[in-house]
C-alpha cells in the first residue's frame, strides 16, 4: 500500500497542549537524533511538504518514504545509502498515520516514479 500525506502546519491552535518553548526543545533534540540517522537529508527536512510512504500490507509497517517539496518535487528518499528514514525508523503503523494525518492512498506507479527520480 502507498500513501501520501501533508506535513502538519506548525501554527499553534487554541487546543494545542504544549507551549512553544517545549515544542522547540523537543524539535532540537529530535533533529539531533534524526540528523545522525539521515545525514544526507538533514538540511532538507524543513523543505518537505508532503510524504509518500510505502506500507507493508500485512504488518502496516512503513518500508520506504519519499519527501516532496511544495512543488511536488522529490527531494529525499529513504532508506537510501546512509539514511535510515524518518517514518521507516520508528514504531508507527498505518493506523497511526490514519489517526494523525489526512492520508490518501496512491498508486504504486506514482511512488516508484518518484523513487526512481532520485537514483
């Protein structure tokens, strides 16, 4: 299965539970951890507006991912070379993506075309 979702907006809403200072601290720590796992793409993560993720049909576990910019240009793919991935290197399942993001299913061909652009 292949899904697409938009990166959530950073703007604080009225029902937001965490103050901005705590969020900033968490982001700094998370960025340090993620940059070690994805050295080639650390500087591009803020450019990602959409994610394409390949999900294993039986387990619901992410296997590959592609980051797209606001113009739908592929700017990163993982796992690839020294990069483990953001979504593939965690414990999220398809059900978690559906719970936290607006997820759209896409065709395998679309995912593969983007994947092959970055070879």
